[in-house]
């Protein structure tokens, strides 16, 4: 639904991809507030989609930033799994 709004009312070059990353980020933040381990999977998916979008737009430094974010998410997921296993 948000993608349709963006496609209709904005000049976004990737309205559905942008809408996906926005809505999924909101879900991930909600899960993170609840300290759910699934949040890391959501963030990794957001980062992968964002990397593709920014590469398609020719924004290589921004893509590199999202690669760094993805690495941090993988590290966060691993740390949370270790903490759960130790508990």
C-alpha cells in the first residue's frame, strides 16, 4: 500500500523498493524494542534491498555504507545468539 502511495504521489525512482525498506525498518524497530532476535533478520533483508537500490541508482558510497550496516547486523545476530545460548 505504501508503495502505491509513493508511486502515485512522489517521483521516487524505486517506490516499491523504498516503501519495502521503510515499512520493514519500522517492523524491525518494533521487534528490536521488544528485544526479539528476529529483528536482525529484518535489518539484514532491509540492508540487502537498500544495497541493490543504491547500486541501481549509482550511489556507490551509500551502498558501501549499507554493506557496513549489514556486517554490523550479522555481528549483532551472532552476539545475540551467543547470549541466548549462554543464558
